[in-house]
C-alpha cells in the first residue's frame, strides 16, 4: 500500500502541476513530427511537457484554425523576450521546481546579466536567451555530456557568439578568448584531461548572470577555486591597490583567458611591467623567486637521490614520507608567495630545506653504512686467514708428531 | 684449584669416571687414514644448522607470522634492530649453503662408498636429513611474504596437488585453504620453526650416534673392514678437530661475505591479485621444476618423485662390495650422469622464459629452455607478422 502511495505521489505530483499531457490527443505532432522527435527525448518531453506549454494553442483540436485560435493563447514561434519569459514561468516557480531540486533564480540572474540588460533595456535581439545555450526542443539535463552547457561543452557554446566576428564587432569585444582559453592551463585540463572540475567561462563570469568580472572582483572570481591564493593576495601590498580601482589583481601577473602554468620566471616577466629592476619591490620579488627556485631544486634533487637509492635496493619508505612533507611545503609556497612577504615564504623554504637535507643525510648515512659493511670484510678476512693459517700450522705440527711417533 | 673443586663436587654426586671413559674413548678414537678435507663437510652441515637455529631465534624476536605483518616485520628486521640485516642475510645465505654442503657431504659419502654395509641406516637418515633441509628451504622461503615467495609457494603447492589420490588433500593441508594465504603462512611457520628443527635435531643426533658408534668407514671392501687400531689413522682430537676448525673459519668467512656482498632483496609485498612474470623456484628445486615440464603432469611428478626414492634405497641397489671409486664404474657413471642432469636441467630452468643475449644476438628461451633467435630486422618482423 505504501509503495502504491509512493508511486502515485511521484507520478501524480508533476501531473497535478499540469505538465503532463496525453500525447495521443496532441494534434500538433501530426504536422510538426520533426520537432516532436526532438521534444519527446528531451528532459521536458520526458516530464510530459508538450507543445502548448511554450507555444500556447490547443493541441487537442484537430482543426488548425481552432488549435491556433486567439482564445487559446497561441504564441507560435516566441521571440527572444518571450522565450525568457516562457522559460521563466516554470523555472522561477519555486513550487514547481522544488520537486526537481532546480534553483529558481535563473530569470532574476539573467535580468542582472549583460545579456539580460541588453535584451530588456536595449531590446537587443543579438543577445543569447535560454534556448541559445540550452537548446530548443531537444533540451537535455545539464549533467548530460551531450548538453551544450555540460562543463566540457561550455567554452564552445559561449564561443558560438563570442567567436563570431560579425556579432562581436559592434560591442568591441575581443574574439580570441576561446583560442587563448584552449591553450591555457585551464583549457588543457578541460579538453585534454577531460577535467570537468576545472574553470570554464561560467566559473568566472557566471552563467545566467553572466557579467565580465570588474577590476575589483577579479580576485573573487579566481578565489572561488584558488582560495589560499586569494587570502594571501589580500594580505599583500598589492591588495591596497584594489580600492584605488586600477589594479587588475590576478590578471596583472597571470593574464585571464590564456593563463599558462606558473613558473618562477614569472617574477622576471610580470614584475617589470610595473616595477623598475632597481626598485626595492622588484628586488624583494627576486629574493622570493630565489627561495622558490631553491626549494623546487632541492626537492627535485632529493627526489632523484631517493629514487636512485630505491633502485639500489635501499629501504626508503621513511625518506619518501619525509619527502612528501617537503613536497607539501613546496606546494604551500605557491599560494604563500602571493603575500609577497619574504619572511612568510622563507619560513616554508626553511622547512623544505631542513626536510630535504634530512632525507639526503639519511640516504648518505645508509650508503655509508653499506660501504662500511664492505670495508668491515677486510679485517674479518684478515682474522679468518690468520686463524686458518694458525690452525693449518698446528695441524701440520700434529701430523708430523703423529707420523714420527708411529 | 677451581677445576679440582668443581671435579670433586661432581664426583661426590655422579660416577664421573663411568661417563668420562666412553667420552674420552670417543674423543681419542682414531679415524681411518684416508680421511680428507672433504670429511669435514658433515661437521660444516652441523655448523650451518646451528647457525640457522641461532639466527632463526634472533629473527623470531621481531618476526610476525601473519599475512598483514610478515612482510613489514621482515622489513623492520632489515632496517631497525642492531645487526638485524646481518642476521637475516646470514639466515638466508645459511639456508642456501646448508643445502649445498649437505648435498656435497652426501656426494662424498657416495664417492667413498661409505653408505655401504653396515652403514645403510646412517645413509638413509642422511637422505632424510637432506630432504628435510629442502623442506626447510621451501617453508622458509614463504615466510618473508613477498611476491616471489608467494607465487613460488603457489606453484610448489600446485605441483604437490597433482599427485594422484593424496595430492589434493595434501595441497589443501599445506595451504590451509583453496589458495595460498594467511593460513598457509601460519602452517609453514609452524613447520619451519617447530616441527622441522626438532625433527632434524633428533635425526642428526641419531645420525651422529651411528657415525660414532659404527666408526668412520674405511676404504676396505664390505665385510672386510679392519678396525683402525690405536696409534694408526688420525686421532679425532685434536688432529681432525683442528682440520675442521680451518674449514669452519673458511665457511664462516664465505657466509658473512655473501651476506654482505650479495644480500637477498626483500622485493615487493605478496599480492595475490598480481602475478609476476616468470615465477621460478629457488635454485635447489630448479632442475626438478624443469624436468616436470618435459613430461605429462603425472609422469613428471613420478619421475621427480623417483629421485629421492632411489637415493634412499641406493645402498640396497649398489650390491658391489667395493668402496674405491675406480672399482665401481657403474655407480660412478650413475653419479656423474645425475650431477650432469642436475646441472643441465638447472641451467635450462634458469634460462627458460627469459630473453638472453649471447655474442650480440638475442634469444628467447621458451618454457623448455629451447632458444629462439629473435629477429631484430623490422622488415622481416613485419613479414612474419603478416
């Protein structure tokens, strides 16, 4: 009985919202079969949401005139404004969306976005609306890899417009973002490693509320993922420049769409953009660079030593564990350098130095111990040869005496 | 003064003379004149057995016989306790040397015909001791619980399982379950550290008693042995003992040198889900392992099982009364052929399933040890592929 109620609830609840329709009485399909093929496999089709929910009209009427009569609320092909409103009818309805666990602020967010503002304030029909990103009749779940808004597909979807020169030219928006992104550390992780956790366009710019991050929000956008870097950056001397509104924060050193893997050489390339090489600030940066380089070099050298020791048959489990700790400290130096505090970075560098030296010394001691074992064979064999000689002489004496006697 | 006091203390309580006289007799009992350096091999086997007992006890202090802890405990022994590494290496090399020296001791006995009447029983106990030494090696090999040990034991117990009728229950008994696991380790541990040492101890005691009681064999024909008279031959003490001392120091040096220069690596921990390539037994089982491959399973096991049986009953098969090797050509031929077959099959077993380069040419040795020249020419390789 309980199962019956459960089934009745799950089937009945969406039906009660008026989503489900009896397809056998839907006469739109008789002419619009191609759209129906798309719709029936879509996320909406599977929930029984059919034609009139978006297009209005009366699908139960066989007669085309009656089906599209004004009294039926027939919309036909909705324009961009209508699309946003039609989608928003359900998707901003908390009662309806709660069942699916979908948030309902998309329409509100869209209205705050650059796209939404252009549409609603300037009546600019070039901007994308819901269907431009999610699809029309064939909308699938955002977690479906075939969805245009699945993380792996987001950059390509955005690039459909943002890579279109004709479309972007009037707005003065650069069009090389996709190419830069594709070649960036994020793009390579997404396209080559298929890492869907990596930052795509929407991670920084938002999705429905898409806006370019302003100068003051750059650290916030990057800081969504790079939290430690952000926290440390806010402690740095550069953080004071944020309020002045003319310092592009993370972008100043790392750029934006084309971010490349970070190396210590960035101190040579990025600092000079603002600081003269003779300045104290530049020199401070070079000192930090020195700490980072040394720590990385020490780690690499020690890793090689441990690896070789392992190949040579030494037990290196403990050293490997200490090396992991040193590696963690080197990783910590990455975010810590954003404080631009020599003292903070030096504290970590000191720990790396101590740990790597410890490991190197232990391995050296182990090798020396092995060497000592081999050296110890010399006195051992000297003792053995002396003993053997003494016993041999004694044996000869005994044999000689024995022979003389008998 | 102290010696006298202690002597007096014992004399008041025991009939010391009654004990002293036979001991004195045994100590001064002359050995036959032909006794050579090779006659020290028996004592060296005993020395190595004692060394195994001592180092084994030291290893037992830290060794843990469970599947979870065995490997780690051996690693601990090799890295932490003072000289732990040395005791483990001496134990491992000692096992190998013991097998070799026991074998050489048997070979000497075979060549000098010492196994013949009236010493058949001494020989049979010796064969038993040799087999037990091999079982010592087999059970001890598993104890470090590393990959090689695990899979060699899997193969070894599988071979035992193929014996008709008793094979399957024997395999189950050895493994303590359908596969080699923690139960097998427990069983092998008990066999290795309790059953075998005591068994070997008592058999050695009987073996030594018989050797001393019947005396060392002379080179005289069977039933024509003349007892070595007092004043003839070589006194056991101090002459022979000094000789054994020389060999003892040499074996000790070799044992420690091997332990330091060629240490046994522990390798990777046993992983029942990861079968390594080319699993092979230790060198002392290699020839048997290779022989099995050339015959159908049951025939192979029969052939391999025949060898220890023949060894055991050899004194009753070699009926000639002569002990001098030159007067026993058939026996010597059998001996030479046996040694050669052990060497050849051992080498074939070692080479099988490996790639070896000789004179710049690489050969792929199949499971039978037959070499196949690997064609390095890409064109020819391509043609062959098609």
